[in-house]
C-alpha cells in the first residue's frame, strides 16, 4: 500500500535570474510571430516593431537568457527553480 500526501505551498517570486548576453550576441535575430509581434530570441521579450527590438538589443537593455526563478515560500523556505 502506497500513501501519498500532497500539499500546496504558496510563495512569492523574488526575482527572475538571467544569464548575461555573451560577446557577439548582437548577431541574435528576432522572430515575427503570427500576431505581428517581434520577439527577442535571447530574453523572449516581445515588441510591436523591429525598430523597438533593435533599440532593445543595441541599447544594452536585454538582460540575457532567463535561467531560473528565486522564490520565498510562505513556510519560510527560500528556493530556486530552474
């Protein structure tokens, strides 16, 4: 007999962690979705025009690739989800 007890733990997202863009990342392209939005393929942020994407990329506003989430659970435990 196997007994499984499940419980729900609530928490708060402290921050999303990003890996900084590497050298040569300026060659990263964008993709246009079916809804006409342009998506940065590094950080997955969406823009309404390619000009906004290039401002994002060339202005060093791109945080890089998302790699995980830092959370605080309501039971007092801090954690990392990747």
